[in-house]
């Protein structure tokens, strides 16, 4: 197809530039979606690790003879204030 048949050089250029930006936009959206999914996985992993550390601390406190249930109840009341 010649330049004259396609509507001129500027028409071809705008079509090509438009196609490029469309592909770039789609790639950026795909990358953002993948990043959000990875962030969710990371967030769940950090939450699970924090819960495991808390359970370990509770276990150690109970072994040391502390009344963990009473302490947690007091802490929850303090947080509600």
C-alpha cells in the first residue's frame, strides 16, 4: 500500500503512533494488575507471619506463667477507650 492510498504520511504516522500507545497502555495495565496481585500475596504472607509470631509470643508467655487471657482482655479494653 502506497502513502497516497493510505491517506498520506501523517495519517499513517498517527495510525502507527495510536497503535503504539494502545499497546503501551495495555502493557501498563497488565503490569499494574500483576503488581496488585503480587501485593495481595505479599500482604497475606506478612499477615500470616505476624500471626505466627504472635502465637509464639503467647505460647512463651503462657510457659512463663503469665495470665495471657487476662492481659489480652485488659489490652482490648484499653484500645476501645
